[in-house]
C-alpha cells in the first residue's frame, strides 16, 4: 500500500521526529552504547513490563550476568533467581536458552542476520527488528504496541489494530517510513513518542512534533483511535497454599513436576498449593487432600490466614495461606523439597505469588510476637 503522504511530507515527518527524539530521549542504561547483549536483555525484560519496574532488575541482572557468556554458563535456577519478581518467567528461560545457542553457534555474538536472530528462543519479529536496528543499524522496521498506536493515529487507521489485516498494514507503513541510515534511532523515536506523548488514553497533541501530519488530530479522533481491544473475561482462581513452619522458623518449598504452578508459580520453588473451588471454609480440606494424595504428606492442623490478591494477565487470583506450625517439617530435604528460613525464601528462585504468601505468614507471626511482648 502507498502512504497518503508525498515524499516531501515523509521527509519532513522523519526530520521532525528524529530532531525531537535526539533532543528528548530518556537516558536508560541500555541506550548508553550499542551493545547487542544489553539491548537484547532490555527488550526481553520490557515485554509486557513497565520501564520503571524493569530498571532495578536490569541493573542487578547485568551486574550478575555482564555478558552473554556469563549468562550461558549460569544455571537456570540462578537466572530465575535474578529474574524473580519480573513475572512471565518463560522470558528468562528463553533468554538463558538463547544465550547458550549464541555461544554455541555464533561465537558469543548476537547474530546480525535476521533469520538467525529469529531462530533464537524468545525472539519474534518485533524483538529481532528492535535489537538488530538499534545495535547493528540493520534497516528493519519494528512495530510494537506504542509504534502501532502512533501510526494508527497519524494515518487514522480504524478498527482493531491486532486484526491481521490492520497489523499487516501497519507493518507496511512502518517499513515505508523507516529511515534507512538511522533505523535504530527511528524505531526508538516512534517508541518514545508513543510512551511519552502519544499515550493510549490522553495523547498530548500540543507537545507532538508531528501533530501537523497526524490525520487523527485533524479529524478530531486522536482520543478515539486506536479502537479499544476487546478484553478477555477475567478468570477468578483460588489457590490454597500450605506454609509449614518448624521451631527453627524454616518452611517447606517444593518443586515437583506437575504440581499446580501454571502461570502462577512458573515452575519455580513454591509452597505446596492447589487450586480450590470452594470457599475458605473447606479450602483447608481440599488442600489436605492434595497434600496426602499428591505429595504424600499427612495433613496437619491448619490455621487460615487472610487472603492475598494477585493478578496475572486476565487471572484474578486469591491466595489462601494456611499456616501449620510444628516442631519439625513433615518431609526431608531432597531434590523436590527444600527447607529454608521463611524470611529468606528469596535465596531460591520464587515467584511474586510465593513472596506474597510468605509475607502474609510473616506479618501474622510478627503480630503474634508483638502481642506476646505486650502481654
């Protein structure tokens, strides 16, 4: 398809946006140089995660794994430990697998060839285009949600942008607008504009460097485009978790294949847990049955603690902690079970949900200690 802009207008749009970007770009660690490894790690972390949330994790991750060789040599458990809290843990696993492949097949250098980059675990079309254009000046147009929104407004594209026909159209537009001798800056300029000015709900058209070229602004549609996506219905899930606590303050974590983890515990160390269909009153019974049938643990006497809320994409999760205080833990430490001080569960790779369950128990025990002291 052809753009509704003549070459002179395209040149003006490119110039205005690049001038704006080079004067207003935000200083992030991955923008201080063109190290493909650092750019790659940032792009993976930034998938479905806000920049503010990524920054501290990025710094810690790079301090521990400063290059692709260090990442490839690490154990998966160590990688997950430094990723813990960012969520979407398949990203970390794919990053680790890709690092091994880069060392094995590409001499430790992120491949420049587009098809070889796409062959790496966790690398899709947008990620490959972003990394290769920014690190190596490969003329590839990147299209993510921010860029799609900017282009949809500039060219007044209606309908669901993720519909195949519209997404293909956006890809073609992005390719035609791409600045061949500065593809990395151009892709980042579009991203930056979408993140800081052409925001989803409140575009700041007065501050936009290409407002005069924007068809949506001209038609008074800037606040209505792009069309909102249909949201998936929220799925409510209740997870009952057993927190065993011995006289030494240690708890029991498990990592048994097939245990309930799905998108919640991400195949990392977790408290013994099960999805329950009932209310609090009988959740303990379902948890006890799970412990006995699946983990061969004799059900102890449980104390129900206040529920904690957790959200993963379209899932609204109620975490139901059940505390079992005992003299000694019911299972010996093994490949599938670990005894660890409750306050130090982060010494193992655990998910945010597991941390929330631990926090609920720690809060409860702290209140008990305070009560004992005051009594």
